[in-house]
C-alpha cells in the first residue's frame, strides 16, 4: 500500500452513523460522548419530526435556497417560512448540546448531512418533480449545499475550537441516481441516469468547499466506489453485509481510501465487541491487507443509523463498536 498522510481520525476509532432514537438531544449527545469518546458525532433525532429528518435537516442548511414542507414532502420555497425556522431552531439546540457536552474536546468530531444527489432526488421543484429533473437546478443545489455546509462547519469550529471536524455526506440515493432508478412523481417512469463523472464532480465541489475531510456514506448495495474515489473523499462508509465483489473495495483501499466499516445492523440483540472486531478483521484478511494497517485505515460503525432501535440496543451497540476498535488495535 503506498505511503499516505495520517488518516483524519484516531487509530482504533469507532463512531455512529448519525441517527438515534428518542427526542432528548441532551441525553443523546451525552451518550455519544460517553460511548464514542475518540470519534463522537453530532446526534440526529428524526423522531422530533419534520426538520429533524435527514432531508429536512440537510435542506435547512442550504444557502439562499429556502425549503418548505408541502403535502408531506420537502420542496423549494419562494421565501423562508415556518418550516425553515423550525429546522434552524432544532439545529441550534443540537449545536448547543454539542457545545456543552463537548466543552474542551480536542479530538475529531463528525457532522452529517445529506449529499447533493440524495437531496436532488428527494427535494421537489416548486412546479413539481424532483430537483433531479433539472440539471441547472442540480448545479444550483450543489453550490448552495457547499456554501451552507461550509458555514455549518465554521460554526462548529467556533463552538469547539480545539476539535477537528470530519463531515459525513449521506448518499443513500446515489446508486439509484446513477442507474436511472429514481421514480418520477407518477411512478410510471424514472429520471434519466446521471453520468458517474458528473456525479463525482458535484460531490467534489461540495468536498472542496467545506475544507475538511469528508466521508461518503451509503448503507445500500452497490456503492459506487469509483465515484467516491473520484470525488476526493477521505473515506467511504458502507454496510459490510451488502458487499458482493471485494475487488473494487480492495482497489480503493489500496490507494488510500479510508473505510467506515458498517459491521452490524439492527437485530434482536446487539453484537459483542469481539463479534464486531472479528467480522472486520475477517474482511481485512480476505482483502489481503496486513493486519497492522487495519486500525488506522478503518473506523468501526453500525451499518446504518439507529433511530429504529431501542435505547438499550443503542447503548450496547455503541459500546461494542468502541470495544471492537480497541480489540483491533491490540490484535
């Protein structure tokens, strides 16, 4: 494996994907700093309703591109209104708790937001249809998201001046966008497929604007690893159980892409730290990489967000991730 700069996260790190159950942001943020002290993240609580969901929370960051809820969907709005104020209020509460629980924190902290392609496939134009139908609207969205995320990162830097920021772009719709599988409003057809080079360019524009390392996350199958590599992302975050062909992942890791390894999903009982560590170590061995490089290049995570889990499952699962990271360092 070629020489690479140090990865922008601690050796043996573990973190969450983002979402947790419940509506108490103070409790959620305390849990994260308590169980994931080496790589905590900003908690997301979608149970609080519109504006706390992934699309609303992320669209609320857009610069000079207001949104609103219309017939249960997020839509570009003519002017800022109540829905945008709700989103901003929730974000301010979240940042207040991040500031309080992270006072004095000097490590790496992770933020999350939907990426440009997932937003384009999810937010409606004022005239109807997704933003994805209009290439000009998609370009405007990318520029707006880049500026909004830059401001968001700067705000977190002010609140946690000793911390280093890592940004996760959630792109669950990216594979469907590339395959031309995002359905139109009628459901009778789909929007045209986006060229992989164009997809990478849009992602790269956001990544370059925010000025911090970026992880591209998708917990679906067939994550487009070449697009992630071409975008300039520092890492890819994916569900290990959905990997079919290991060669593309091996090639990406060989050139220095980091891996946020989604080692388990929701189940009746959370895994143990040993089970999680063994699963990640087995994958690394199958890829043919030396065990010594694993703890620096890989971050242990759940496969997806944990909003649908019970509080007891969440606590045990995050503890297992942390223990797995420690075991991989000691192996």
